[in-house]
C-alpha cells in the first residue's frame, strides 16, 4: 500500500472515470448522469485513491455539515486494484479525516461490505425504524 496515496484535492479527481464506474458498474448508481456526478462531487468532501503514477483507482465522498452529521457514499476501488487493502486505506482516511473525526453521526448504506465498515467503527443502525426517506427514481 506504500505505492498508493489518498488525496482530498478535487482537482485531481478523474471525473469521467468516476462517472463511468458509478453509472455503468456500481449496483447503487446505475444510469447516474455526468452532471449529477459533477454536482455531487462539488458539494461533498471527496477522497481519491491514487497509484504512484497519479492514476486514480478509488473514490469515496462524504456529504456533511462538518458539525454533527456525515453520510459516506459512492465508495469504490477499481476491480483491478481490489484485494490490496485499498478499501481499508480509503475508509481509514475517511473516518480519521480531521473534519469528520469528531462529528456525532457518520453513516452509510451498503449491501455487501458490512465487514469492511465494521472494522472502522460502523455498526447497524441502532433504531432503523426511526429513519425515513423520500426516494425519487
């Protein structure tokens, strides 16, 4: 993992790659438009994972008020780079980021990576029955 870095510099983000992954290969964002991806990045704290040549190989973003709440979203590592501990490196960077470290609630949704997130302090919602949403398709 010494050949990879995490950066919050949004000017480094490979937005076409992020869009392609989210809209075509993720299970949660199929069909998401490029404009929506751009807008979501512009309004979030973003994390890019880069190899030593500067190629982006992973991404995560957090929607937050920087005081009491944050929601982790769009977390991925490109398929060719999985199994190298990069997901752990990325989630550690998110949970230890100075702007997020002391907020009261940091949440996320996942269908398949509960074990990864539990290693960094995430747990099942204590009262999921209290949550509500408006879901627009």
